[in-house]
């Protein structure tokens, strides 16, 4: 790949990540899945170049992990949220873990 092609590809990716239409599509998808964005995501959605990569990264980790099943990824997120004492994310990841088939015993173990 030439230096020019690299620069064009990076510019295209940055432009996509800053695209308000992508923010709207991701926001609609989240609202359909969860019933709303919540406070943090609503605030982040005001800045598409921050919101879009944040959501896409989260999807790649929790919704589409490469080596783990989604339930396990969510259980790990429950453990991390607990360690960080982040009640908002703990509630969100517990709900997602349950929706992926986690039991109360599994959640309590992590």
C-alpha cells in the first residue's frame, strides 16, 4: 500500500467516525435494543467523533468477541464493573449477561 493510499484510508475512517448519520444509526440501534441511550451515551452522542468509535469498540468486545462467547464476555464485564465500582455499567452488563443466558449463580461467582 502506498503512503498516499494509507493516508486516504485513514482520512476516510476518521470521516466515517465523525459522521453524524452514523451516530444516528447507532443511537437508533441502541434504543431498539435497550429502550434508550441513557445519560452517558446521550452526552457522548453530542460528539460523533467520540461516540461512534466508543460504540463500535464496545460492540467488537461484547457483542462480537473473537475468541469468547458473548455470555463470557459479559460476565467478564460484570467483574470489571464490580472492581471499578461502576453501578451504571454493572447494571447494564448484568442485564446483558442475563440476556445472553447467564444465571444468577454465574453472576454471583464472577
